[in-house]
C-alpha cells in the first residue's frame, strides 16, 4: 500500500502540485482584501477557501497524470523521467486514466459544492483542457508550447481570486500575469539545464532553435524584465503600498541579475542559480501584496 501511494504521488507530482495550488490561496486572500478592505477577515469563508485549494489540487492532479499517460513513450527516452510510475508500469495506463478523470471531475465538483463562482469553476476546467490537450501535444512541435503551457500554469491565482470576485477585472488579470511571466525564466532555466535530455524525446522547450545560445538567454532576460514591471502594477491599483515595493524591488533586481548572468555566460551553473532564485520570487511577491 505504501508503495502504491508513493507511485500515485509521483503520478500527480504531489509536491509540485502543492506549490502551484498554493498560489490560489494568495489570490483568494488578495480578492478579500481588495473588495472588503480592513475588515476582510470577517468575510473569510473557510469552506470556500478549502474548496479552492482542494478542488484546484484535484484538477492539477488530473492534468499532471494525463500528461504522463500521453507522454509515456517519450518519458522512457529521457533520463529524468525514465523512472516515472507509468513508464515502469507500476501503474497501468488504464488505472491511471480512470484515476485522472475521477480526480479531475471531483475537483470541479468540490469547487461547485463549496460555493465557488461559475467563473472560478470555468477557469479550473479550462486549465485542465489547455494543459492536457493543447500544451502536452504541442511540446514536440514548437517552442511556443511553453507560452501555451504558461496559461494553465498561471490560472491558479486567478481561480482563487475569481472565487470571490465573479468577473475578470484588472487585479485578477494582474495576478494572472505575474504568474504567467514568472514561468518563462523559471521554466526556461529548467529547459536550459535539461536541454540535452529533452532533445532525446524531440522536445524544443528553449525559446529558440539554437538551444543554449545568446538569443535564448536574451529572451529569458527580456521576460524577466517584463515580469518585474508587471509585479509592480498592483501598487497602481491600491492592492499594496510602498512598503511592498521596498520588498519587491530588491527581489526583482536580484532575479534580473541572475538572468543577466546567464545571458553573459551561457553557463548551466548560472541557469541553476536562476532556477533557485525563481523559487523565491512568486511567494515573496504575493505575500508582499497581502502583508503590506
């Protein structure tokens, strides 16, 4: 039983899912603060909050599992994925498919019964469809796949926000854009490190066909600049104040420096440092919006 649980945790990428879904909690809290003001804690709905987290987690579980089902053959070609449970047949494709459809539908049901808005539920379903049926097959076709994949990856904070605010407004879209643009330096740093391994399966995930070249590093640098500018936009709308800026700007400059170092050196060690820096970025930025 312990071995089976471990295999299913690997199928759904439990740790990665937890960090992605956590951003939906930031979206939920920011929505309350922006709409309810200083008394936002009086409107905190624990049932809805739990529904956003659990429902979102089940949907991401399903998407990650379906991704591994579709990519079984290619995963077997790459060193980093050759020990995944479907590749090693620790979980059969049939059982994995049933598990994914059940968890995906359960995620939608959880969102509905805990009181999430129609928009929040719709975005949850959209994230699954885009990730599984658009991003996953596109990975072998074009580097544009990274941009497509960044859309479902950026939806969790918007799902959390729209669970409170039943419409698309400027704040919700900015939270989406912060998460959206963050994924480019983050994921391209991973693609830089694993470029040779990805090539074994025919994946082109760096931004240019040149692979680890100046043009790819330049795009990473440009998207990092855009991310830093977008991260400051909530100040204009009154979501945060100058205290948040005093936290975000040093972090943004540090992150930009890491991207610049990769551009200058084209060294995989710098890509690894950029990846580590990316792990800090969104939690600190979202917490700054909430705390200040």
